[in-house]
C-alpha cells in the first residue's frame, strides 16, 4: 500500500512539474542509469581485488574499502534483480565485517565466497 501511495505521489508530482523541471528530472534519472551501467563492469573486478587486499594485509583501511565496494555492488545487483549475486555479496560483507572486528578470522570463508561471486556475479 505504501508503494502505491508513493507511486501516485510521484505521478502527481511529475504532472505538476514545469517542462524545464521535468527535463532536469529526466536528465538526473538518465545520469543515475548511466552511473550504474558504468560501474557494473568494474564492480566484480574491484570487489575481488579489494577483498584480496584485505585478506592479505588485514589492514582496517583495506577491509573497509572492500566492504564499501561490495555494498555498492550489492545495491547494483538488487537493482538488476540478481538476487543470487546479492546473497553472495551479503555473505562476503559478513566475512569482511568479521575480519574488521576480529583480525584473526580465517580467510578461507572469504576466499570461498569470492569463488562463488565469480560464478554468480561476474557475467552481468
């Protein structure tokens, strides 16, 4: 019900916009789509690289970067309906969080999750 009301409000607001406001709105929407399409090809590579850096260095900075990038990729996966990929990214985020909270956490779980990501998330 909440989504329907939001949809109706958005349609009403779009009808009330002047042509220049509508044009700006459309440009913003296209810009976001462009942003997501430009980052999609980089996401898997970046998450893989940053996660491996985190595993090797165990530095808080490296693990936070990997966690941040995996969150962005997870949001992109949801926007494209790739819930299999999203689920694995959430698992990886859990592993990265454990590494941040407890640096002695074993790396095996994150490595297995990276392999799963390779199979689920590399092709979109």
